[in-house]
C-alpha cells in the first residue's frame, strides 16, 4: 500500500481538469454507494476533477448526488422493472459501451461494484476502448465465501480480468490483504476508510435496567438480503428455536429488500408479537427505541450502520464475518452459524452498565479509523494516483 506523507496533503494546481467517469449500474442505494459519494465529494474539493457519475434513476442516489454537488446522469442505465435479468445485464453492457465511446480518451474510468466479481464484462469493455481503469470495492471475499455457484471457476476467470485494473480502492486493511493475498493484485491499492458526517446527537443508551418482564428490543437495520446479511440462516434458527428466546427478545427488522416476504411470514408464525417488520422510516427513532443493533452477516466490508449505531450510543452484536472484529468487544462477536452464541451475546447486554461499556469500547476503537485527517489524507493519496503518483513541483500545493 502506498503511504501518505504524515504532515501534508498534496493538491494538484495544474489548470488541466482530469475527467473521471464513474460507472454505477447498481439497482439499490446502500452504504457502499453512500460512502463512494462521500469520498468522491472530498476528492472533488481537493483537486480539479471533472467527476461524472452514470447510474439509474434511484431517488436516494439522485438526492445524495444533488446534496454533494456531484454530476449524475440517470439516463445512462435503465431501471430493470420486470425485464429478465440476463436481458437487463445485456442492456447494462450496451449502456456502458455507449458511455465509454462518448467519454474523453484521457478519462479515468472508475467502477464501483460491491464485490470484486461483479464488473468483469464492464472492465473488458473499458479495456477494449483503451481506458485507464480504477476499481472501488468494499468487499474482496472469494466466491465460495459468498456462496456463488461454480466458485473456483468463477474466481479463476475473474483473476484473469481484474489483473488489467490499474488502481484499487477499498475500505479496510483486511480487504486490502484479501486483494493482495487472495486475488494476487500487484497494482496500487489504497484504503479509504468508511467515514460519515453525522449530526451531533448525544448517546441514547438506556440509563435504567431493562425490566425482566419486557423483552430486549433487538434491531436489524438495512437491506433485507438473505445471503450476505445472513437473514436466511437467522430466520431458520428463530423458527426452529422459539422456546429459546420468545418472551425475552423482540426482533425488529427495518429496511427493504427481496427477503421481506420471508420476514413477514415469520411474523405470522411466531407468537407473542416477538418479531416485527417495518419499512424504512425514522432512523433516529428506531435507534432510540433499540436496546442493541444486530448484524448477523455472512460477509461485510465495514457496515456504515455500525458507525451510526455507535454514534447514537447503541451497542452492537455481530457475527465474526461482519467486518467488526477489530472494534467490538469480543464477547459481542459470535461465530456465524452459532445461534446459541448469538442469543448469549444479546443477553449479556440486558445490563445497562454492559451496554454503556460496550459502546465506550467500540467508540474508542472507531475514532482513530474515522478521523477527518485520516480520511482526507487517504483521499489525497488516491487523487495523486489518479492524476499521477509524483506530480511536478510547480503543479502541486500543500493544504494545511
């Protein structure tokens, strides 16, 4: 990994603007896309970049781009609707070809897939048009870990394609190591940590013990996705072991996604109103009502919802695959697939002192990772690679 100078931030003062073409054919707007816009906005403030994002007409994406002042072309990729997935993928490739054909020849093309395996055909198109390539990925897990079919063959093919990417950006040192060791990436890799600008709201940890007659309120907040988020495993275990937790825990699922139907079916099956499902709503209200946040993921990069929960004083219980092993107390990390360990971690947080100390521990671990200076320097490193790793002395200035 290339390192920053510890005390300075280099910014290009060259009058030439670098065109940066960002391809974002995602169908959803989540933490990955939110963080992408966060650091692209910072990059635009630090250097002369003509950033043009091509995506779908997703309300949250459109609103966030408008807020950050980033240019978004929402006509680039069609909304899938009821089209067959294969035909939709072909349409995306046609759109990418059209974008690349019209983009400046000296444009740097940035892909932002959620995982390494997701953009191979788009990379091949960019190679065909002779564009310099960058890739921003929050997760670099192998196909087997993500339960993809034909995992070994898929990863072999992906390795051949991604070797042509010139620059890599990821979110944690763990993901950097995976890119190097598992995917054999020899090109420059930079870490831009997940960081959010959050309102100044004090902790909301409950000051009184939880009444033994009232179940603990355990919140899942995010996409209802069965595989990555581990919801298929969790639903099966909740159904199988009702006597183990009903009456003591109330699980609240708030969000949206393709697994919502299965969650609502669980609500009908479980007695005592022990499970509830709600669409996206008042985020802060749900955090204030929750005793703890649960992340039962099979794999994650570094979930933004964990940053938000800690900011609002909500303790977290997470699987050992959720990307939080370096920031949570060990007693609140359970091995994915071990339902008994999950319940035991939840029960430990029935005590208000345990919740307070858990939040304090996580906040102390997160603060160095989320510092503004560290974020700015990481983005500055990426800019130097985008514009040229060693700019001439008359083309740079120092930001204090």
